[in-house]
C-alpha cells in the first residue's frame, strides 16, 4: 500500500517544475528572435547583391553585343540599353542568318528584395543611372548604364543600399 501511494505521487510535474521549464523556454525564445531577424536580413542582402550582379552583367553583355556589331545602335547612342525591358524582351541579332534570331540577356528582371513593388513592371523597382550622369548623383536618361536599389536602408556593412 505504501508503495502504491509513492508511485501515484511520482506521476506528473509540480508547479515549480513547470515554471522553471516555461522560464527556460522564454529565455531561449528571447535569444532566438534577434538571430532569426538577422538571418532574414542577411538573406535579403544576399538576394540584393545577386540581383544587382545579374542586371549589371546583362547590361555589360548588351554593350558588348553592340560593340561587336550584333545589335544596331543609334548613331548618338552610348551603346547601352534604352531600358531594362530590352534585356528581357530581347533584341534582333543582325549577324544571325536572315537577322531573325533574337538575343536575350535576362530571363526575367529580378525584384529588389528590400523594396516593395512600386509599379506594374519590375523596372520601376530599381533606380536607373544613365551613361551621362555622374556616379555620385545618378539620374535616369536615354539609356541604362547602371542600376541601384531604391531602398532607404543601410546594410549590415554600414553602407547605404543605394550605393551597392
């Protein structure tokens, strides 16, 4: 009989044990939330770097195709695309047989992961710099020489996103 009453008391947890467990879980959650936020921000910054790199590479490939004579360019033009949409929609390759082949530089225009969608197209999510504008004060113009993020924030490296 005494043995049975001891066993019945062993089942379950005391209030103190439950409070200690809840406190430990609370402390762990408090430590984990900033880490999760930091990981998410790093992921967004990595996506921004990759998007900028792919757009800038496509702009350089367009310029190279113009320099090689594969794309007909304006006499006054700088050789850079008139808009980012030309990189996705493609341009006619004049050196292809019959001139019917198109050159595509991007499958799709990536979104700025740090900026909400501003307009109907992805091009409105990027700041555009013309070939004629200075680097310290980028302005849009008749061509697209470079792109930058319109996000007003600052990266983990301390530099503003628009200067990346």
